[in-house]
């Protein structure tokens, strides 16, 4: 037992290392999706917005209709307070430590869950897979999707504590289970999928006897019930105000996609894009072992039911506003991979042939070795990752080098562009707010090049400054503008700045300007403008 804990300690430290290493190389937020939760959290330091009677501007009302759940904002707000207490700068790197931490906790959760369902050795194998699985590391390092990896960790711990509750009937375990369930309800709009899983846990550990009696206890009902009622009131508010269901957290699953077949047909493609062919192969092994474990009424059949629930039904709950559909299948792809490992290890344990044991142990070893090679390319920032022909999407390897010039442009704008002079940019609104430090910016949400160009032509006469991607410089009609600055990173041009009126053309090194930005503006009271409003609905922020 001591050896198992020692081995898991090594695995957990490895998972921590792979998630925390190189976080400071993720220098810029890439879209409004990434920055909106930070902006919303930072707004809570503008206390006037807490007491306004304008329901659309009141942050308390906003948090309960927030599309990613109140836990997202609450966690980041608490984390920012923690950073402030330690006198650390409020920057992307320090904020992203939160997702690295919650992502690391998923490794612990998987170990505890599988140890309870199967045994310690199976738990070591599955937690090792979770520690080195590239996509879980990607999500733990992602600047803007911390809520997704956090929700997965909460999901796993919720299952674990409900197992303990139904196994021991202990009220303390019941309170712990309901706390995790309440927080999970507040952090994932896919929370409905966990409810049948909890009933299945009760069936596995209690049979049909006294199941409902165990559910109707205050330690199980009170906290999740309060959370659910808060979101139900937000959904009613959205409906009464004739807004899209997708505007509210609880309404997201109700805002169903229009083309259901698209999500089903892209399932394999999305899995392969997320994890590559090697881990994807575990899907088929997991499917076979999952059916076997269910027919044999094994405890690990819980993982099979988890995989099914988060594969098929929730493809239909994916909202049509989702632009990265494959993010929604992280819960199911994790469970299929775990089932695959459990299936291989089950064959190994129960084989009476030495040759088959040697083959299976070699297969498991080769599988993990291949994943480690794949992982090292991403987590350790080796560009060779993108050259692996393993099916993993190449943009995972480019993430550590995601310098967009947005922060450097933000420093230039704050230092050189007066508040009253209008700026057009192809950056998304909240991203521009975040870096430029002002509310009034001419830009659009989710616009492609043609839409940005059309919009620029409409508002061109109102604009004194243009900040755009270097590659799009020649497509804009900039005859009345003069180049003021070029932003580069390691001699690669990123972004250009134009102004009405001749300026001295500056050659800006993004790394240097990023450092200037951090030194001067990444303090809590200078990070955002004093009158920053809660992010508004609509495509154009002007």
C-alpha cells in the first residue's frame, strides 16, 4: 500500500509539472471567449455595479445568467483576491495557474475513483494516463477555458463522494457529495448528465432497497437544490425578457443545435483531433470492455454509463452557438480512454498464458511510451510535437507560441492614443477592452475578414486609428491613414498600427512591450478602465 501511494505521488508530481511547466509562454489571450470570464470577475471590484437596479447591468443578476456558470466567475474572482493578497500581478500567467491546479486535481480524482471502483493498480494506470494525456494538459494550460477542466475535476470528485456516501451511509460523506454536486451544477451546463449517474451509483452499492430514502435527506438535497433554483430563476428571467436560451447558463442545453447529424458524424473526427490515433484506439477497447463490465454488473460499469451519457445525449445538447464542438466531448473521451486501459489490464490479470501476458504488458508499456513522447512535444514546448503523425490537431503544438501582438498593441494604445480618439481593430471586443483599457472601441464579435472589412468601410470616417493583423494589412482601404507602428515577435510580423496623420514608424518588439505592459498596467486598479461595463450582448461594441 505504501508503494502504491509512493508511485501515485510520483504520478501526481508529473501531472503537476506537465501542467505548470511553460505557462509563462502563453502570453496573449486569443479571443473574447478567453477573456470574458476574467473581465466579468474583475468587474466585481467596481462595487457600484453590484447595487444598480438596471437588471442588465447588475453583476449579481449577470452572474446567475452567465453562460459558463457562477462558479467560473466566483473561482477567478477568489483567485484574483488571492493573487492580490500575495502582491502578485494580475496577468494571464498568474490567472492560468488556477486551471493548471484544477487540471492537476483531476489526476487525483481519477486515482481515488478507480481505486474505489476497481483496485489500486488499475487506479495507478488510469491516473498515469490522466497525468500525461495531451488534451487534458492542453485544457489545463488553456488561458480561457479553465472552467472546462475544472468542471471535469468537480464531476469526478462528485462521483467519488457519492460512492462513499452510498457505501457507508455516512452523513459527512453525504454533505461532501452534495457540496461537490452543487458546485458542479454551478460550473457546467452539462450537469444534467451526472444525475442518472448518481442513481446508477446508488443501484450499484445499495441495490433497489432504500435508494430513494437515501436521496431524500437534507445533506443531499439542500445545497444542490439551492443552486438549481437560482439558475431556474435566471432561466425564467431570460424567457420573460425574450432573450435566447443560450444567454443563460441553464438555458444552454435547451438551445439545441439545428443540424443534429453534424455532431454525430463528426464524433470520430473530433476524438482524433483531440487525442490522436493512439489514444483514440482505446475507444474501441473501452467500448468492448464497457459492455462486458455492464453485463457482469461490475462496479467499473459506472465508467461505461458515464461514457455513454456524455457521448450520445450531449451531442444533442451542444448549443448551435458552439464554435469548438470538440470541447464538449472531453468528459466522454476521458471515460472511454479509462475504460480502454481497464480493459487491457483486465485481460492481463486474467490471462493464463505467459505469451499473452507479455504481449499485453508490452502493449500497455508501448501505449504509455507513445503518449509520453506525444505529451513531451506539447508540454515541454518542443516544436517537433506538430510533426508527429499521430492525428493530434497541430494547433495544440502552436499554443505555447501564441503571440498575437494584442498585449503589445494594448501598451501602445494606452500610452499613445487619447481616450477620445476612436480605434478600429480586428480583435474581438472584450479582448480589445482588456488590453486597450477603454470601453469605446470599434470592433466585432466572431467576425471573419470580409465582415470586418465591410464594417470598417461603414465606420471609416469615425476612425483615427487602425490596429489589425499584419497579414490583413493590404486588404483594408487605408489611403487616408499612415503607418505608425509594426509589432514583431522574433522578427515575425504580428500586427500593424495605422493613424490619421503622419507618425514616426516604430518597430515594436512584442516581448519588450509585453514586459512594459506587465510592469505598468497589470495591477488590479490599472488593469481595466474605471468605468468598464459588464460585457454587453451584440456583435458590435461601439
